[in-house]
DNA sequence: TTTTCAATGTGTAAGATATACACAATAGTA
DNA sequence: TACTATTGTGTATATCTTACACATTGAAAA
C-alpha cells in the first residue's frame, strides 16, 4: 500500500503554505476505535519528538467537514466508507496551551471538530505522516498523556459511543465479518465498562433479528468451540433507518 | 431594558472591521426553543429586506465557543445562564449558496456551530440587532423559509431535543416556575409529536420524584382546576448528575 | 488414551416496567 | 341549575428485564 502524504513536501512548506489550502483556525480530530483481543483500542499518532495525539487534519477550502474527516481517516487507516460521525466541536481558546509556533497560521487559535470512527481492526494498516514518527493502536485504558485537550476529546468520544450503543449495533463496524457471541459480548462489556449476563445478552441480541448464526464454529480456542455469526446486512440497513433500541 | 448592540456602529463598519474582532470562517447559530399556548416555539430573526434566519453571531478571538453562544443568546433574549448546548457543526461549502458579499470577510465560506437553548417563553423580550428588522417567536410547525441551511439546522436541533428528552426533564427549562400536569404533558407531546396517555404520563413523571405538587390550583380555565406543580430543584440538580432515564 | 479444565449452549421463573382502559368530580359557561 | 369539557385517579394485563444452574465440548495435560 502506498504511503499517503500531506499535499506538501516538508514540514516547513506545510507551515508556510498551509493557509492557502486549508481554512484557518479550524481542524478536525478523529477518535478511531477498533476492537482486538477483547479490548477497545484507539488509534494514536506520535509527533516527531513530541507527545501522542489524535490523528487530525485540516479542512480544505472547498471541502465539507465530513469530507475532511473521511480524508483524514483514509490517510491514517487506508479505509474509506466506514462508520464516521461528528460528535462535538472543541474550542477553548486556551486549548493549545504550550503550543508555540509563532507567526505561522498553525500557531493560531484552533477550533477542532471531533469525529469518531468505528473500524475493523484487522483491516487497518496504521500510517504515520510527514509530521509524525509513529501511528499505532492503544488500549483505551492505557492511552498515554496526550497533547492539548485530546484526552478530553477522546473521553467525550467514548461517552458518545457508550450512548450510541443504544441505537446502533456497533458490532457491525467493529467486528470482523464473522464473529462469535462471546466476542460480541466482550465488545459491549468493554464499551459499557460493566459485565453482562451471557444468556440475557444472547437473548437480546438474537431478538433484534440482525444476526445470522452460521453452520461453522470457531476452532482453535482452548475450549468448547463457539458458533460464528454474521450480520444480516439487509435487516441491518433497514433497522438503522427505522432506528432500533437496545438496552442494558 | 437597554437595546444591546454589536460592537460596531454600522453595518458597513461591521463588514469591514469584523475580522479584527471575530474568527474568520466561523459562526455560531442558536436554535432557541420556548413553549407557549401549548405549542413549541422557536425564536427567529429577520434580516433587513431579507429572509428569516436563526439568531447567530461570531466567535471573538479570545472567547470560547460556549461563551460566544451565551453572548449571542443574551443579545437576543436578555437571558443568561439558561440551558444551552452545542449539538452539531454545519459546514457544507455550498451552504451559503446565494450569499454574495464579495470581498468582505463575511462573504467567505462559513462553518457554523449549532447550539440549542431552552428558555422560558415569558421571560424573553426578543431583540433585533443592527442587521435585522424583527425578532420574534414562531411556532415550530409554521416557520417560514429560512436562509441557507438554517431549516436543516433547526430540524437537527429538534431531533436532538427529542432524543435528549430521555435524559433531561426539559420542562424545568421550558415551563414557568409553576405549571400544571396537562401543560407538562402537552410539552412532551409537542416535542415527541405524538399523544400520550394522561394517567401513565402522570405516573411516570411523579415516579421521578422531581415534582412537588402545590396546594394551589390553576384557576381561570373553563373547566376543572388542575393542580400546580413545581420542580424540586435539589433533586433535579442531583438527578442531572446521576443521569436519569425517562421513556415513552 | 483418559482425565481435567474452562468455556460454551441453553430455558424458566420471578420481578419490574409499560400499557390499556373508565368513571366520578368540578369550574366555568350557558 | 344544568351542561360541558377537562381533571384526578387505580387496576389488570402484557411485555420486558433480571436472576440463575447444569450439561456439553474441544483442547490440553496427565
């Protein structure tokens, strides 16, 4: 997969010429969630010789905010057309405390629009960019110190995700095509931060009529082989429109 | 009450000098809801020789977005410290289609951050500003054509309000201090857009333990006098923190 | 090969919550 | 004084949520 780049050749050119391409004072930050090894993960970027931060970017002059967020997401993950939703705009004038890039457009006050994405972990090949040295998944419980107010942004995304669990079967976006009921349950438990009853969970999930149990079972585990399930895409799509309600 | 003004003496000065005071490309629009005569209302502004629009404004360089929204709200209603919440940022580059103020900072592409407010109708004294000729309440079912994407913004606010009804006893903000159970029910019915059962509604509302029934009854109506209620402020505050759940 | 282990698959009863529903009381109006 | 439209109130049913235990099985260990 080709490495994707900013439309600039160097950090300096980006700082000097960014204002021609991007709207000033505005950025987009993405909280990209994945699920792996029974843990909820978030994709973070490390600035060269700097702290970790959320993958973000800027809004081009003739681009919608959604398009910007999709572009940024694609640059970091290689994915497009996955679940991506705006959740809040952060704009405390003190949020860049500590940032000192005098003069440059990037040194100005920024208001950032937060998006959260749900992606399938195994499909993602994290990509750093010109300004960053590393891009990798972190367990949400173990994220390091983040720059500016990015921890706050992440927490608000997590909170939003928790709420949206009720009207949105997030498993569809976060799990691989075929998955087991215990996996699905772990996902819910991780997002909600509390354990759920196995039998009741299964009952509720199946009662939504969105899951199809496959003939196969998942082998390789050390114990009894669980069934595999997949989402019924047709029902899933129409359920999203009607709006569904799950509660725990 | 003194008329509140923009920090400019004229429309022209505002257009020419606005960029010194405000962040470019960014605005805030408020969907201000009130409740009166059993109907949900929204406060709209009419541009001089132009269409109706949501009351909005711009973000000062050293002001948080919340502060901007509060300022704008105060300018239009005279109220402060009422319920005001950010709900979405709108930024389609085509949203200003039809707007033609060449050259001026205000003619640029704008991304607007939407807030919705819940206010007590009787407390509000609508104030037009330099740029507008009129400011008044409209029944949400009867709002006229609005400028740009303001109708979309209003609809999203309405949708958000509908959802937030579940974790937020909106009556506290929209109704006068003393109100009747039928009034409260009408409010819910209006927001939800569907009729509710009188007995079940009352049962649920009272079961929240947020209401205090007063000795007085409301007189003047043509029929049996209903009791008056008020919110139990203490319980209300603590319930908001714990998060409460109402469902219909 | 057998035993052990830890996880999976499954149903029912009790409790809580939501829904459906009807008649007596009353304040103002005619 | 009678009428009318609105308010106040309780119960039975259905639905949904919760709590809970044992037999099965695949792999690993003995």
